[in-house]
């Protein structure tokens, strides 16, 4: 049962904490599959690495 917004965004499994990427709507390990934000320690980006990389490549193609 979901009791709060944090339960919806982050869940725990046998492998450790997981985070949901809002772009692909998949759950990924909250340590290696998300970039950490330089501005604040311990904060992870909202999009997973794959979605971030895809968006960066797409933006580069559009500007070229």
C-alpha cells in the first residue's frame, strides 16, 4: 500500500533502495543508474542514466 509520495517515487528491494525514473517509468537501483547532482551531495538526478544520455544525444542532433 502506498502511504506517501516518497513510497511512490522510491521503493526498497532485496538489492537495496530503488528510484523510479519519470521518463521511462522504470525502477532502477538508486546508486549506480542515476547521476548524482553536483549542487547538493547525496541527491540523485530525476532521470536515469539511459534517459539522460538519450536526451543529451537528441538535443545535440537537433542543434547540429
